[in-house]
C-alpha cells in the first residue's frame, strides 16, 4: 500500500484541557516551529477554546478542529454544538466517535454514524475514531469490532466524501494509560481497517489516512510513524505541551 499517496497527519486531541488563554499560548508556541512541517498539523480543542485557538492559528499551517459535533443543524439539544456552528466559525475538522465519548457519554455506532453524516454534509473533514477495549481484545473480537465500528460509521458515505475522512485507530486500553500497542498490533489493525474500507469502497481507500492513537509520546512516535501503514498519529496527553507535541511532529 503506497503510504506516499497519503498526507501525513499529526493531530492533537486536547480533550477537556486548556482555557482559551492557555489555548492561545500553546498555539502561539507551536506555530513558528511547525511552519515547515512536512505534515498536516491539527489541534482539536474544547469548544470554548476554538475561537482563541483559531485566532492564534491564523496565517499559520496549524488547523484547528473540534472534538465532537451533533447531528442536527440546530434545536433543543442542550449542551450540544452543531457542525454548522463549527463551520460558521471556520472550524472544518472534527473528531467523531472518540472512545471517551463512547465510554462515558453513551455514544453508539449509530450516533457516531449520524454525527459523521452531519459533519460531512456540513463540508467538514472527520477524524473517525475506532478501537477495541482490552476486554474485547482478550475475547478475540478486535477485528470484528473495529470492522463494525468502521462500517457503521461510514455507511452511506460516498467515494467523494471519503476524501474528507481520516480514521484513527485507537485501542481503548492504550489511551491515557501509558501502554502503547506494539508495532505488530498496530500494523495488523491498520491492515484490517484498510481491508474493511476496500470491501465498502471501490477506489478512494488508498488515499484515506489511517492514524494511530493511544499513548503516543516523543519516545515512541518515531517507531510508530515509521510503520508502513501508519499515516500519522492522534495525540492526547502529549499534545498539551508544545515541547512534546513538537517532538512528535518532528518524528
Ligand atoms: P493519549 O490519548 O495520547 O493521551 O493516550 C489519545 C486519544 O485519546 O486520542
């Protein structure tokens, strides 16, 4: 599979961290140092930080993304934010289906699919997260589970829309735990996902970037990014400090 065909993406997922002032500071610290980065640099921030982060990222090659969006354009959905609200402020990337949403906020494959649809309809690029829990891995159902998450989330997505999809394989047991999946596990899961895509789509799959996420840090980024079917990384904890995020980008 030709990795060179795909753009490399290093995306930060800030989760529920940073105030707007801190967001501005972090983006301002990273921006000048990534201006020649040979990859796409994305920072996905809490909703309240988007404006400040966008402002700080203006004129730089850092793209600001959100961490979720609702499937309706507007309405009585207290606490939710729509894809249109995001695009109206120039935010064109959104993470959907993160395992923390699935684990703690009742996100299901069906709601993930609805959110993916809404984001694509609004013209956004989606970073779709899939991945198994430790229990599921031990039960030997990783491939089925990841295939199911991928297929349901992307059901009804056209070849054209697929150009705005990035998949992040994030084994739940490796998120925020310090445990990283080994190279063999990562390669195998990425191959499986690419195979699932091939069963769903005729052509575009070769261009779709598949990222790895789960305890990516400066010390392991080089090895992970060197794997042939890893097109980038989605970074949580280590994206919260300029130094560690830059070290990963430079890997
Ligand atoms: P982590 O998070 O890098 O802190 O493990 C990754 C993620 O949840 O996207």
